[in-house]
């Protein structure tokens, strides 16, 4: 009898332990599956994987060498947050192909190693693509370098020990689309967020990451030191004159646009551009694609193609958006020989782009298909948003712009949202009448 009782106790103990063992085991499998799926980005290695019962998985001592490079990033930790029941309920097999209804992935305290310097050189060369990310100062920074910083200037701007933080968030909505936010926080320089509502070419609970379709993108930028640092470096090339640097920057950007698209910026847009060079600037951008396109195609576009295929609006920390419409060239103000040289260069660029387009055809791979979990609604009734003071929410304005942060104040039908980054924070005031939807964040 005694043996039977002891046996029963052991069985009950094992039964009570099993759910916990299953949960922690599945959390590790899910994290490993995410790293396996991310191999297309580069080569990953990582250390310990720890999990809490709240659905938070922490992976420590992570390294990644981006595809096609020798230099890599050393990352203190990556934190994965999802619903605990998603981890517990799914089988080991399903976890390798399943995505939760909502997910947050945070890469914390990433630094470049210096086994090589090719990643840093890529960041330097692609500075033009970052026109809406505060990097536009490459125009005019050096008289001999238009679309990227010179090596000497870049070394003064970019700290070798620079710390990067990245947050990726998505949630599946009831209409089976995905809301996505991607935030890049470079400590002491700037924070920027790309957001979109994207659709999969496959219906139901299945999505193919390579077939995600985008029709509109939202971008926000918060400067926290980059512009001041860049301005100080660039004006040294003009005997300390910031106004001379800005004048040459305007000249460079107009020459570049005439050469690549045969148009120019208006005086109003040039004034807007110069304001975006100021320290501590905040601005928002809405980019509407002329034709829906795959997210992967947009990411690989050069900047000129990107703007040719989209309609862009810019606002300084508000809702008064200014359309970015280029104007026809004023030939009376430009030297004839310069125009001829720009035309010849434009023809060469057009030929090169056509060759690149042909090379990319028929290279689309078969997409990997994932299953997403059932959507758990966290909707907030907009009229009752005052009940969520000090809670983290994600709202959308009447223009579709998403804003994520903590509600710190509700007064006279205006809410104040504090958006926190590791680099800094921004306070946004939004009229409740301009909020189209809201949801509670974990």
C-alpha cells in the first residue's frame, strides 16, 4: 500500500512538472526555429536561451555576420516576446513553421566587431538611401563627395563603439493583414521607425514572408545627436560656415535630381529639406506606392526607383503633410554645359538600370509558408481610451499613421503619448477625433 501511495505521488509530481518542462522545451525550439529562418539575413551564433512564464525568451551572446560580409555584430541579448499559450499548446513540429498572432523581437546593445570593416563601409555607401533617416547631410558635406560621406568625415561622425538597438513588432488583425513596426535606435544619434499594414498573397492563417504585399509605408524620425554631430563635421569643410554647407547641400541635391530624374525640388521643399538638417528634429513621412509591391522588392530598390514608384508626404511632428512633388527644371538658371553633362550621365544610368532589371528577372524563389495563430483581440474603444492611462497602446490616426507608446495624459479630448526609445523619448499630442483605431499592447 505504501509503495502504491509513493508511486501515486511520483506520478502526480511528474504530471505537475510536465507542463513546465514542455513549456520551456518548446520555448527553446521556437527560438531556434526563428534563428534558422533568419539564416537568409546572415550567419548567426548564440549562447544560452532562458524563458519566463510570461512568454519572454532571452537569447544571450548573439553574433551575426550579414550575408556577403566578413564583419559582424556582437549582440548582448535578443528578447522574444509572445503569448505563453502559443508556446505551450503548439507541437514541436508546428513551432518550426508557426508564427504567433503577435510577436516582439528586440536586439539589444549590438556593436560592430572589427575583424573586417565591410559592414561599416556598406552603411557609409548606403547613406543616400537613408535620405529620410537623417543621413541627407551627405549632400554638400564634402565638395568632392555628393551621395555619401568621405572616409575622413565618416570616421568623425561614426563612433567605432556605436551601440545599435532594433525592435521588430507585428500583430495579425482580424482582416488577416499584419501590422508591422521596425524601430532602429542608434544610441546618442537617432531613433527611427518604419511601419506598415501588409498583406500576404496567401489567404487564411497562412502567410509567405517573401510574398508580403505593401501599398503604404509610414516612417518617423527622432534626432538625438546625429544632426548636430554631422553638421559640426560638415561645416568644418567650409571654414566653419554652416550656411555655406547648407547652400552647397542644396546645390548638390538639385544636381543629383536633375541627373537622375530630370526634375528639381521646389523652393518650399528645399526649405523643408534644410530644416530637416537641424538638431533635435522630428518628422513623419507617409509613402504610398503607386502600385502594390512585394516588401522584399521595395527593400532592394535603389532610392530613385523607390521615389519614382511612390507618392511621398512629409510632416514635422504633426498632421500637416506636405506632398513631395518635383518640379520641372528651370533651364534659365543652369549652365548649358552642366545640363549636357547631366543629360549624358542620366542616359548612362538609365542603361545600367535596364541591365540590372533584366538580371533580376526569373530569380524569385519558392516562398516558405508559415501558419499564424488565432488572433487575440486587444482592441480599445476609442471613446474609452481615457481609461487606459499609463498603459502602452498602439493607435492609428485618420491618415493611418501608427503611434506606439504610453498614454500619459488625457485632457480636452487630446491624448498625450510618450514614445520611449533607448536613445530618448518623444511626447506626441493627438486629438482623439483623429484616432481611427487603438489596441492595447503587452
